[in-house]
C-alpha cells in the first residue's frame, strides 16, 4: 500500500463530498493497521480487482449517515428517507472509490469494483482481508468519515 | 415523449435520476442489475436507458453488449462512478452514446439524453 494511494482517496473523498453533498472534509489523521476492520457503526465495504486488488471499507456514525441521506434527497419526509440510508451511504462509497479508481487505473489499466455492501451495528462479523491497511480519518461539520484502504498491486502492475 | 429506463443498483440514484428526467421524458421502468436491464429492454422497448456499471450479477458493460446485440435501437447512456479512461473507451466502443461520471450535475444528465434525440 503506497502513501500516494492514500492521497488519491483523500482527494477523491474531498471532491465527492463537496460536489455531491456540499460538505467540506479535512484530514484528521492517517495510521497503519493489519486489516481494513472499521471502527464505527455503519460500514460500507467495496472489493477491488483487476490492476489492483483488495478492499476499501468506509465507516461513519449513524447520525452522519442520516445527514448524508437528507442532503441527497431533501424533499422526502423523514420516514421515507429512512429506507434510503443504506443506499445513500453505499453510493457515496461507490463514488469515492470510483473517483479514486480513475486516478489509480491511469490511461490503460482497468480496475473493477464490487457493488458496495452496507453493514450496520457494532460487532460486525465480516471476514476482512488481512492486508496492510492505511486508515484515514476525515473530519466534517457533520461527523467523521473513516476510510480503510487495504490494496495490493494486482494483475498487470 | 421519448421513453427511458433507469438502471442502477442504488435505489437513491434511481430516485434522483427519475426526478431529473421525468419533466422531459417518460421513465417507464427501473432495474437494479444488468440482467433485469436486458429483460426490460425487451419488454418495454424504451427509446433510451441510463446504465450504471458496477452492479450485482451482470455488470453494466456486459449488459451494454447484450442490449446492443439484441435491441440495437435502444440508445444507451452510461451513468457511473467508474469513469476510468479504459472503461469509458470500452463502453463507447460497445455502442454507448455518452458516459456521465458520478457525481454529476443534473443538467449534464439531461443534456446527455436530449443530445441523443437531436
């Protein structure tokens, strides 16, 4: 996992949150760990194959997820909005990873993303890959976004 | 009024795309994966579809190939976060008429569909 990959994800997250949600993100911390195990109650997991392989796991508090949904569909009533929360945060994870994949793939590589899987609640039982992972924490006025990036070079790299 | 189908595995994006398109076009169906998209093209014979790439089961590129083979009259506009240069070229070579990268401006989507019908 190269440090420049982390920078690509930071730039992608900042771009997507600003353009899609009007939310400003700033970097709080960067640390290393052994797997992309998330630390907050809502997690969005995307698998990556092709020119790179691994997992990217986003994590946030429930209130942040609700606020993201509210910004994305402001005209819906709160009860209607509730059913779109997983879809909203999954799509944001997809957009950030997709945006990062544009930079990571460059001119000639292809990077494939799995559709996002969204998990809610603590005590998550998911088999995360054991790969060197960079954990980014980005701050906003609505809450903290954690991005766990566990990526290895894949075919053709 | 031209008819369209929205294909995206995220329900919230189907909702938003419908809100963007419906004043000008008639959205006659929605699908959450590529297989369903191909089936609906046969059943509903739309004038256009907006097609995501990263979806469960059959992805958007595979669905695009099948739609072009079986229903070449349907105009396909890709709407995806995965706007890698190589994948954009693949999609255009397989017959897509435009590629809109998420996150998008509403006007960009609307213009892409209007442009298809001159």
